[in-house]
């Protein structure tokens, strides 16, 4: 191996050299010795093998096998999510890497750690000479050495690598497959957040032993453990109270796939065990080296907990493990199966200081304060005056279920069972009940409750979806208050979601609209005879995509979201996506885009995803992801918008966002995002979001908020549909969160019911 020392030194000592060594030609096979029919399956007929340095984790490397396309083939594969162009393996001695020959050609063999027992991969390095093969082998062993001993392999003797040279076992192994440690996967870069308040007061409840007993813990495999300080948010004192020095352990159930827990121990034993799920509403702060999260008790109250780690390294490792555990739980698949760029995309979503490109760093307003909770602030008395004649009982029987705000004529429409309430927006910014469209029914007289509605053709029509007839749409004449047409879209294709041809199409006479099924995107034209689906603008996509929403820009470009959590960007219907953004993990339940296509907001149950679609580097820099694909090394950084865990502690109940929307003002840029959860309307200032600030304003109502949206053409007036009421609120009446604005009826009440008992 000495003959390679000078050559290795040139690539190994350069931390900026992402690629250590590459073999540019070969084939990849999956070998299954126990399967006679498919004992050797060709995965890639033409590919290359690379040893790649992990930039985010020192002393870690990957073996990357990349498919090579012939000229012209790449153009056919615009939708990244429908191709499998790369396989990535973390280099460690568990791979049992070794070399050999296949029909006179050198090969490299390693275990498939996530496949069946005795399955392995074989890379046949066609046309590779013996020195190149030996050099590649040496680099693999050096990577194994660095991973195991966490130090550089620059000056080690060749004999130090001998322990990594694989030798066939003398006797059959009882367990030939070794398990990959999940705690050593790709690390996250630390994130930052706002400072926390601390207090040395001890909470006696946190000292008590919980029901996390030894038999339960014996079913756990510890993935990572670290000493930290534990704090509990005191709702009355408005401070995090110190609970002592604890041991935080991230664990996995041995008897269940992808089920993970955060278990906290003090010197008496385990005191809490919280399953790692999205409803923890986790927040990381690099500035404080802390993880904050919520726990929902059986009595529907929320507690906010905080772990403060001793060093940046401890914090980064904890964030890495937490992120991987959550991702694996949501995807039910190992983290290692995600491509490196997908892993980095997910990890970057936890960066608390994502600043969008080309955003001016303007001075903050003097009264801008971090999302703190002022214990002395009194409840606000400037709430909007509710109209005494508001139609609380205008539509009796069922509860309100949907809201759609008109583009013309200052009207809003609220679905309630099989009725639709019509409301006028008055000059004094209040809502007046106008009429009820009763007993919604098909042209044949069959009554139904619309599951989705959309205004159309300058607000003269409303398109309704009938949950019992997913292959059709129904057009209602608003002036007549009657469904006048049934549009059969296709005999075999369902219409799961609809959107206008472009963002402002409802203000025009545009007749066509966009439809989405679970795995296809198409145009609907009600003017054609027979089925209304336009065959020339129809595209079905491979696999179970589970599309869950569609939105359009002012020029008609499209963003499509899915229950898997991924987002596709299209320049037109009928083609493959220009950009496919991987899932963070949670299903997306709603999606919206700014008129110019620059920004996207996607809604999951517990957080929003904000994405800048501008391509920042490469040959297409300055264009949007709707028109060109992002470079593999320059994916956008998604930003999670979520509620502060301390705020959630006052709000109580489970977070369940309604689909978030940008305000719409034709000819002007959007400046706000609005959504709701439970009894709360929540708005983010778009300018602050672009600068990386996750700050919001909020207003509580006495009833459940069904849906809210800005009045069209207005960035101040918000229309709010409650379960039994409809009203308007001026955005200025939304306030920064305080314990009074979040829970005025219960301020000062501290619940300990979920601190240690029934924690899992």
C-alpha cells in the first residue's frame, strides 16, 4: 500500500475534495445466493463508483454508485422522483467490503445491510487495471479506519488497515448480517433560535418516578444518550424552571419497526418517555444548544419541555438522531435509503435562520420582540366588533365546513351540510348574512354535501365536488342558486382536487380548470362534448403518488403536493415535473404559491413548509424551479414555520392547521400567510419569513375556526368561518402571542397532570 501514499495524500488531505476516488465504468448487481431464479440481478448496466466525503460529518465517507446515461436519455427523466439514479452506502466495516474477479474483470463486493440475510452488492469494474483497483480498496479501508477511530488516516501504518480486510469465515456465522448503528448517520448542521428564560426553581413532580418501568425499558435499544439539563415551562411564572441534570436517551422499540422514544432519566431512574412523532412540535436552538417540545396529556393539556445540552457537538448529535428517528417513523424506511441530497434537504428544514435569496436586511421595527410571553401584559381590548346580526343560527342543523372568498362582488360563501350560506362584505368591514342556497342537489335531484367548492367564471358559477361521485364535477349557477350541469370528467379517472387554470382565472371568463387524481394531472374543459378531460393535456405518473393538492401561479404553472410529503413543480400540464422536492416526512394537506411562482407554502398538520423556488447557482441561476431543475448540489432549503412550544402549552389541545394561504392582490406582491388551528387564527408576515424569522400574530375565538382567508385584493381584512358563525377581522387585531391572548380564560393555571404519569 506504500506505493499509493503520496497519491492518497493529495486527495485525502484536501477537505474541499468531496470525491476521493472514482471508477468511471462498471455494472452493479444485487446478488442473492439463496434465490435460484434471480441469484444475480443487474441493477445498473452502466454506472460509476465513487468514494465521497461527507461534508457535514468529519471522518465519514460514502460509497456512491451512480447510474450513467447515454446521450439523450437524461432528457427523458425530468421527474427526479420517478428515477433511481444513485445508491449510497455509508462506509463502515459492517459492509464486509472485499474484492475479487468476475469473468476476468475486477469486482468489489459488500453486504446489503438493509436487505435479506446474505444479500450483497457486486460492482464489476470493467476495464479497470490492478493498480486502480488496489488504490480504490485502500481508500475504502482508510474510510473505515477514520469512521471507527474518529481520527485522520493520513499518517497511519499500512498494518493499521489490516483489521478492515475481510476474510471468509472459517465456520458458518450464526448471524452473518451486522446491524448498522443509526446514531452515526449524516449529521445535521446546528440551527439557531431565540434565547430561553431559565429559573432555578425545582418542580417536585419532575422528581417523582413515573411508570417507565424496567420491563418496558428492556424492550428498548438505546441509539444515543447524552447528559443535559431539563426544564419545564411554568405557565404561571412564564419561565422555564430547572428540573435538574438528566440523561436523555433516544431509543427504539426492539419489537416494533421504526418506533422511537425520547426517554429521560434522573438519578432515581426514568421519569418520562415520549414517543418521537410530529405532534411533539419540536424546535431546535443552536444559540442555546437546546431541544424544546410539547407533550399532549390525556386531559388535552399541553406541557412544554426543554433539554439544554452542554456542547455544540452534543446538541448537533441529538438533533441528528431526533431528525432521523422522526423521518424513519414517518416513512417507515431506513434513513440510509434516502439519497444524500434528500437527507440534506430534510436536515436543512430545521435550520432556524434560513434567509431567502435577494432579501434586503432591513432594520427591525423598534417594537419587534422575539416570541416571548409578557406576564404583566393585560388582555387586549381592541378586538373587532362582531356584528350583532351575524348569522350564528342562519344555517341551522349542521356546522360550517368550508369557506370560499369571492373575487367579485364582495361576497363569501360558507358550506354547511348540503346548504351554502351567502354573506356580503359591508363597507364598515363587517359581515352581513345575505341568503342561503338550500338543498344542494345534482341536476337529477339527488341531494349531496359538497366536499370541495371553487368559484369560477367571474363568480357566476361555483364548481362543486360530490364525494359520492368522484368522476364528475357539478356547476352551480350562483344567481339561480341551483346546480345546472354535471361535468363527467372521465369514466375511470377520479377528480380528487381542482384548481383554476391560473391564480387569477376566476376573475376572467376562462372556462378550463386543472384536475388531479391520486396519480395524474390533467386539464378539464367543460365545453368539449362527452368526457371533459382533455386527452392532450393528461399525464399519469408511475407509482402510488397520492397527490393531495394542486395550486397555480398567475401564468398557469403548477405545484402539486402529495400525502407522502413531496412537492412537484410543473411548467405545464402533460409533462414531467421540472423539479421534485423530497418529503420532509409528514403528509401535505394543502399547498399555495405566490402569483409570480417565487414562494410556496405547504401545510402539514403541525407545521408549514415555506420554500423559495429561485435557483441560486449553476447554468440556470435566476430561474425558478417551475422552469428548470435545481442542481443536485443546490436544492432549496425548506423552512418549517411552526408554533412556539411555550405558546402551544397555553393553547392546549392538538395542533391541526387548516390549509395556509397567501393573501391575493392582483398586480401586487403578497405580504402575508394565514392559517388556523383550533380556536386560533394565525398570520405570518411574509417579509419576516423571508428573512428567516418564524414570528407570527394570533387571535383566539370562542369557537372552532373552520377556515380563514384574506379578502381578495386586501392584505388587511380576514374572513373567518367559525363552526357556527362568520365574521371579519382586521389583521391589526391579531397580536403577538401572550399568555392572555392565547388562553385568557385560563391564564395562570399550571397543570402537572402529564408531567410524569401516563407519558407514553
